[in-house]
């Protein structure tokens, strides 16, 4: 159970800040859609990231890894529009 969503979302932002320059350089970005009480974080890819064939790899090895490192309170990370290969 997430007690202070604001603090956890600040940690998520720190994790996203680490990968955001790479996303932006390819014309993309990511935004937080929701953080549930049980720690499920929902993201949405924006721009080129929403249709990129590499978005799954970017998500797993960049975004998710950095978020979980900064915010261990997160139990799961989901992307609403993850491109399928």
C-alpha cells in the first residue's frame, strides 16, 4: 500500500529524468498516467516512442529499471500503449 503518492511520484520522476534525454533525442517522451494504491504505475509513451519497434526494449531495460531503482515502492510498471513487434 502506497502511503504517500506524492513522494513516490517524485522518485519516479527522478528515474524518468535519467532516460528522458534519450527519449527526447528520438522525438519521444513518457508520462505518468496513474499510480494505484497498491503500487502499480501506469505510463504512456508519447511522440515517436508510441510507435517505435524498440519501445519494449527501452521500457524494460531503461524506463522500468530506473523507476524501480529509484522507487522500490512500485510493485509493477505498465505502459498503456506499448508498441508490439
